C-alpha cells in the first residue's frame, strides 16, 4: 500500500474553495490547488481519480465519505494521494461559498476571514479499514436488495428495449462498421491504451458517453458522436463540432439541452429510460453496427451503487438485446500481454535477409535486388 501522507493536520492548509452538492459540476468548475467542499456520500472511485488529477489540496465533505453500506475505494485513493478528507455536519455546508478563502488547522476550519470556526472529523486510513470491514459484511444484504430492485424494474422497463428508440436522422453512419462506446468508468485509461492498435487499424466509429468524450481526447482520438445528459463532458469536447445526442427523460425534459444551447451549439434529443451508456449501445445496435465494443461501462453492483443507482435493470435488458454484437472490453488491459521488445523486432528482417545476402555475394543480379530491398527497409524503419 502507498504511504499515507496525512494522519492529521500538523501545519495549516490555506486555500480557495469550490463548493457544490453535485460533485461532477464542482469538478468541472474547480481550478487546480483548490479545496473542494462537497456533499457526497460514499466517495466513488472515479470522483476520487478526478479530484487527484485536478490536484486538489483537500476535501471537505458534508456527508459520510464512506458509510460502510458497500465497499468503495474512493476515500482510500484520496488518502494514498495525500489529499486530506475532512467531514463536517450537513447543516454547515451552507456556510461555504465559492472563492471563499479558508484555513484548515489541526482541529477546526477557519473561514470568512477567520470569523467562523467550524469543527471537523478527520477521515483516516483507520476509518477506511474499519468501514471496509463493515461493508464486506453488508455485501450480502446489499446484493439481495440490488437483485430485487433490478428484477422489479426490469419487468416495468422491458418495453424500453423491445421497441426501437425514437432516433432522429444522424450524420454519423454506423451501418456495417465497428463502433466503440467509451464511458469514463473504472479502468478506462488502461483499457483505452490497450485498444490503441485496434482503433488505429479498424478506424471504428467512436462514441463518447459524457466524460467518455474527454477520455477519447486524452488519447488523441476525436469522438464521432457524443451521447449523454451532458453533466460531466467538458466544454472543450462539446465544441469540437461533432454530432451531439442529448439523453432526455421519458417525459421530454432534458437539462443537458440547456447547456448545449448556452454554448451556442446544436444537438438532437433521444427520450429514453436507462442510463446514457445504455442509450449509446442501443443507438449503435439500431444503426446496424457490425460490432459494438464497450469500454469503461458500468457492469456490476458496486459500479451502480457508486452512481447512486439501486439496480441495473436497463443495463441487463440492453445487454440481452445486443449481446450477439457486443464485446465488453472493460478490464482488457488486465489480461496477460508480453511486451514487445524493439530489439527483438530487428531480428526478424535480419534473419529474413541473411540468405539473400549470401546469395548476393554469389550472383550479381541478386546482389542488385538485395541492395534495393535494403534501401526500402531503411526508408520504412525511418
């Protein structure tokens, strides 16, 4: 296990805060080296990774960072990265405002030019270990409830997959093509790196689901289509000029469309149950994709509990429907792969050319051919 930098606050931490009850929105507006004030029960892995990447200097949470209801790695990742987690009473959240300068001392938070002193509880590795043991004991009960919820809603929502989506005409053509659906979920970076050669060779249609569009951009890929409720995708990704599909609620309301319009952009809308990644997969299927490769998608109980969902009915239904075309690449980077040594690759052309070189010493015509091939090889390697 990595070293934990903080077990207590020995020297004051001073910084500017970014505040919000929606962690995704806070992360989108926050600047590096800020202190985040959140209301996030059971900090999930992807939120923690985003906080670490933003280089935040501390987290103040008005909810339990880990409740013990189920195992979550988020708080552990933050502690391993040396980011202090301070928990406050829920009613104190309203005292914090964006751009407020605060000081964190060993026992209290000082804010508004030190006019208010707020007590806090420091979340430590010992807290995480104790709560993780409790969570392990609770998994059975959580799983039972999760299964019941999934089956109940699957019965109610089956029409969602039986009938086709009400899809507007698209510029992006997926017919008989490979389609890669990228979600910014657990392990997406390593898996996207593992698929680098596949993407370069097959040139599949790339669909970014919300923050999945930014994930593609991290690795030098431009999404052909962005699908989602637009709560975690960056303005930069949206401004690329690619096709945008806003996932709207079945009643027609689409908060994501307001954001698109505020940027002066245009988008189509799909009304549907389920998650945005469900919609993206169904969309690819109904557009006659030859193969649908998913990466970073949510596939198990912890994934969904971390998203605040008590079941995964729509995801199971969608996978039932599209399974014949679906390749789930989540975790593909964990498979064994022997690294290729470039030094070894030089042996292949060298071994192939050795007999030719020997013949070239004997026959002038072959000698000329060998010269041409060697020149071509040098150009190719350059």
